[in-house]
C-alpha cells in the first residue's frame, strides 16, 4: 500500500491553504504507518507515539464539534440530524437543493444557525451571518476532504451505520474542527528574517482568553526555532489565569466573524471569554 505524505495529500486539495496543510499534518501524525511505529530507532518511534497520543487527547473543538452542542439527547433536533457532524453536513449546492422547500440551506445548518445566533445574543438579524459562517466552514472542509481521506488509515468506530469512506470523511471533519480551535501563529526564524507560521502548540489551547489588558504570556522561538518558550509579557498577579489573544489566531479564508460568534464557533470558548 502506498502512503501519502501530508504535503502530497494537501497538494491534491481544491484549495491548499494553511488549514489544509495543518489538517494533513495532524492526520499523518494521528495515523502513523506500521513502519513508523516499528522502526528500530527507539527515539524516533517514541516521538511518533507521543505525537499520536497527544492528538488523540484532543477532545474539545469549535462549536458543534460534538453533537451535544446542538441540543440535548431528548430534543427532536440533535446530532442524529447531521451527517456525521455539523461540519460534514451539507454540500456546496445546498442553496439550490433546498430552495424548493423555501430553506436557505441544509435544514441542519439552518437550525444550527438559529441556535448559534441565540447563543451569541445576535438575535434574528444575526442568523444570516451565522448561516454564512457555518457554510464557509463547511465549504473549506469539503475543499480538502477528498484529498485527505487516504491519510485516515483506521477510521473511528461510530454509533451509526456508515461506509468506510463516510467514516474517514467524518474523521477528517473532526480533525479540522479540533485543529482550528488550537491553531496559533508562530514567529520562526527564516533565511530572510522571521516567518509567520500557523501551528498547534501543546497546552496553548488551555490558556484563557485575555481581557482588555491583552495577553499576559506569548510564545517565543529559541535555539533557531528548535525550542518554544512561553514567556510572560507583563507581571502576572497571584491567581491570575495565563492568557492569550485568540482573536490573533489564523482564520479560514474569508472568515470575517467577530466577537462572540468568532470565539465560540472557532474555539468553543465559553461566554465569560466573549467580553
């Protein structure tokens, strides 16, 4: 069996963006080949297994990564109304498909947008913005889905019947959402000065959202980019949370959401982080 590298898979996507490349890299580390796991070099094998365990520990993600965000189990509208997950639900032709039912998009996306507008206090006027934001995330996912399917070597078992391809697609969607909620920007040394690079850094997603004073810690590259240090940007009071500014994290192409909608949809941050 021929295995694709992250670079090779990402290059086959409809739109190869930073999100495509980082999702591909995450999937490769999450699904190492038997040869990588069985290498004679114990140090290399340990690194491979450590990366895999770290990514497997990613549980939370942006809003609706888990179906429980949509509604409680007893509600009529719940995760069963989606195709795998909200992100993997729908198509690029939904506007035409559902126009005859007088719906602007897939019913699950429509109802999710109504709920998202309510949660973020945007009201009825904000429902259209929420629909566009959900549709944009779905379009980005679909632009990379087919190219990245081969990277999912062992798809996750699900509590519903699905083909191997469907399960692989749902795994790609889950990784996209979890990666987006953890992404940050790093300033790394390059041949012509510092280079800004999107990345996922261990523990960085556990930091709280900063207040009007700004983040109290930041990531610094050291030793030619071989090490990352988390350093304080100001005096930190006793008992004060370590914070970062999530609004400076990389965004999907075309994402112009702001405030509560941006922080909840991409990062899954709670209401106390929105103000």
